């Protein structure tokens, strides 16, 4: 059987770029949803991987069926970590997923691999997780051949978070530690996440399944920062920020960034809620089905250009 042609949303993002690379390695033709077809990240995907570009927006439902034409499978990755004005969790997670599912039903595409997040559950505390849960429920009730992935923190040379930490470590004498002192994460390498998405697409045993994606080590935020410092060969004082102060900082950033810069804040109160919760899971099911071979976080850090 020929590899399926895959329609990818969120292809220009950190996860999307790696997923597209992996799909092309597996021989899958790829078409991507692009809000701005002429943007530099889109042109980069075209020149590196020969993807087809389909103009559209997950918040504009009428744009999706024509954009999906000719595809045999969908990978839906779009998501946000911070809200700005009308770009809300409800619109970008829940409603966007409803639009993608409806467009799949309209166009007759049965296979859908959906990106969720670890910690997603009914009655979650954060709105990020609440809206990801509602999106998962839409996927589960879609009647499509679905698979859902829930990764922990994803890291890789082009990630958002570890690179931010590397910048803070480079420039600040004291680095803030946010979230609970005992809260644990299970960072997973972007290569393994991309591998799992590409493998799931063509594996019938993955249909109707929800998989955690986690790395082999559980660590606190302090331990994670210590590993980044060690990889950079630098020592910094790590200082835990008390919850009320962190909350005040996040609220200030939430107020200022959209108004002054029209951008999402680098930290918000919803993230603080998540940073206070364990973000660990059971990777065994995905590791066994997709043959994922993990490496240690420390070894993954060696690939970062931001970390000398
Ligand atoms: N990074 C992590 O550690 C992590 C962990 C667990 C789960 N996840 C999930 O993984 C997914 C991808 O995360 P990421 O880190 O790759 O995010 P990212 O780098 O911010 O990328 C977001 C992508 O979504 C696209 N997008 C945003 N709004 C859109 C819209 N209205 N219509 C169409 N496309 C739109 C962006 O396209 P433009 O180029 O047009 O902006 C971009 O391609 C998200 O669902 C996230 O919740 C991430």
C-alpha cells in the first residue's frame, strides 16, 4: 500500500516541522494548512520537504474542506499556550478541533491523528487542559479512525521552553524556578514525538487509542534547570518564586503584552496552574507499539545550538 497523503495543521510550529520531516522520511506526500502561504516558515517547508501549501485557518471552518482535498489522513497539531485577545483556548483548541473533525467528515477523510497534552482530563484546573479535554471528546465521538497523543513537555533544539531557559541562564545571575518544588515533568524528545505521529498513521492498532508520550526520566523544574546549566557549563543561583509573586508577575505580563506588543505574554496564570501539577505519564504503551527508543535528557541537550 502506498503511504497516505497527509494533511497537517500547525505544520510551521515547533512540533509541526519535525512531524513533516518524519512524514517525508516515511514517504508520505504532505499538504499543510497555512494561514500565510508566503511566510518564511511555509516557504522553508516547501523548499526542504516539497510540501503542498493549502491556504486556510482552523478558526475559519469554510476554509478547511477545500484545503483537505486529496488527503487520505489528517494530523491536527494546532494549539496555543497563551491567549491573546480573540485567540482563546476555546477557539483554538475546542472549536478548531470541531471544525477539523467536521471537515474530515465532509471530505470523507477517515484517519485523524490528534495532538492533545499530558494532564488533559475532565475537570482539569487549567483552561489549557479543559479545552484540550473538550477537543479530545470531540475526536473520540467523531466516528473517525482517530488516535490521540498526550505528550509531556517536548524538547528539541528549536523548542520554546528549554531555549528560553538557556537565554535566562546566559543573561541572568539568578534564575527563577516556577511551579511546585516537588512537581515532576517527563520531558520527551521532539524526534520521538514526530516518530510516534508518523508511525501511528499507518498502524491499525493505534486506531481508537490515546497514548501518553513521555521521556525516560522524571524530574523537577529545578533538576531540569540544573541539567541545562550543566550542559551550558554555567552555574546560576536558582531561586524559587513564591506562588503569589509568580501569579502577580504573570497577571502583569498578561495585561501588558497584548496591549503594548500585540503578543502573547511569555508567562500566564494558566501556565502557573500547570507548572504546579505533576506532568508525568505512562509511556509504555506508545513505546511498545511504535518501538520508541528514548535517550536521556542530558544527551538530547547536546544537539542545541543555544547551549554551547
Ligand atoms: N511544545 C510542547 O512542549 C507541547 C507539549 C504538549 C503538547 N503540545 C501541543 O503540540 C501542538 C503544537 O505545539 P508547538 O509547540 O509546535 O506550537 P507552536 O510552535 O506555537 O506552533 C503552533 C502552530 O499552530 C499554527 N496555528 C496557530 N493558529 C492557527 C490558526 N488559527 N489556523 C491555522 N494554524 C494555526 C501556527 O501557524 P502559523 O505559522 O500560522 O503561526 C503553528 O504552525 C499544540 O497543540 C500544543 O498544545 C506541545
